């Protein structure tokens, strides 16, 4: 039995085992062996929801001088009271780089490796950030676990070789559930995923929506970079756009391989120009369901807010 704690929720978890108190690491707890066991007790108190988001003008330039009073938050169309606000630029980063190694991207693969390597080198800060590399073709494979050692990450990327099918959804699901959820509490870290792929999944055991749900529960913002250079939008492009839109990220479509580095640079810049709001849901519902959230800038229709579209509440 696995207990998944909700994306965007600030959870206070108290675990008493055999009369000793301690904190859980990761996202799973073990249930009592039987109904008669009274020594294991889990109490989950969700008091606040946090939302990381980006504000830009219509030219795509970041807007970084806004204050708490400039924003309003709605959950299920009901206004919420912001209790904390911050302009975040230095939260520790937990980053997953997902690289499609299927046959369909073979011709552009070397340049993609170079661009991804440069992105890692310019983004991951030693002793503060951690990143991981996952490749996916017929199956998803962890090539480099979460680490702040840039050299190890770069070596992992350069070791990849293309070939096989595409299991994008399994890669997203695995990276979120098994890795990005590890460091708790969720709100103390900025979790992001960069997907480099054509988005055409043909091997996964999980569905698109199962992968998205896991990303939402892990509080992960997805940035996708399409490897399609035909200038004709494909179903894969639509999937990459969908993942990004639903999680508050952005999809990039560099039609020339030379534009790929710019896409990575744009992602790196955005990760350092975000706001963070906390609010206490009214009414508070521990129903295990998805709750839609919208953030607006008051009286500023010229500004664009990019944030995930909701979170999963716990079920008690």
C-alpha cells in the first residue's frame, strides 16, 4: 500500500511507531499489520496549499516586481485568502531531465545531448540543487540518480544512445513517484521536469493521464521541448503542450536544432523568476480529489500567469 501526499499541499505528518515519533522520508508508509495493532498511528494535517507560478507580459518578459496585494487566488471558483507570499529565486531545485532515446530522434540526438549538457552545467548549483537523468525508449531507465555532481550528470547524458520505441508516460510516472517526491516537505523545493521528446508514446504501461496525475501529486512543473522539426503539429506535440499547460510549465518547439539551446536557456531563466503563494483552503476538504486553482493579477489583463491548474487533496 502506497500513500501519496498531494501536490501543492503543505503537510504536517506525525508518525508514531512503537511509541517513538519520527518523520517519514519519501512518499510511502507501511500500514498496521492488523486491525488489532494499536502501536502504529498516522496523523495527516493539511493546513495550507502552496502554488509556485510565473508572471510575464505579452512579450514573454518576466514581471518580478509584484506584491501580495497584486494577486487573487480562486479554488473551485471560490476566492481564497493568501496567508504567505514570496518572490522565489533561490529555492533548492529538484530537476528531472527526461531524454527520448527512441529511433525517431536519432538524426538530432548528438545536438540534443550537447544542449542538455550545457543546461545542466548552467542550472544545477552544487550543494543546493539536485538533478537526475532518465532515458526512455522501449522502457524508462534511470541513468543518473538525483545528485549535485554536474560531471556525473553530464557523463550520463553523453553515454546515451538512441534505439527502440517510446515509453514517455512511464518515464514521467517513474521520475515523479519514485524520485522527485523523495525530499520533503514538498514546499521547500522547486520541482521541475524537462522532457526532450517528440511526444509519441507507443510503449508505456501507464496512460497519459496517470502520468499527469503523478506529476501533479509530486508538485512537478513540466517543461517540454519537442524534437519535431517538420513545422506541422503532431499528436505528440499536443501531448507535450498538454503536460506543460496543466502543470504550469511551458512547451517549446524549436524548428531548427540550433534553436534547442535557446529553449533550455529559457527554462533555466524561468526557474529563477517565480512567485510563491500559500493559502488555507476554504472550505478545507480532505477528499482525495483534484481541486482546480486559478491565480490572477488584479486589474492587469496585459499580464500572463502561468501556474499549475490545481492539486490533489489528501484522503483521510
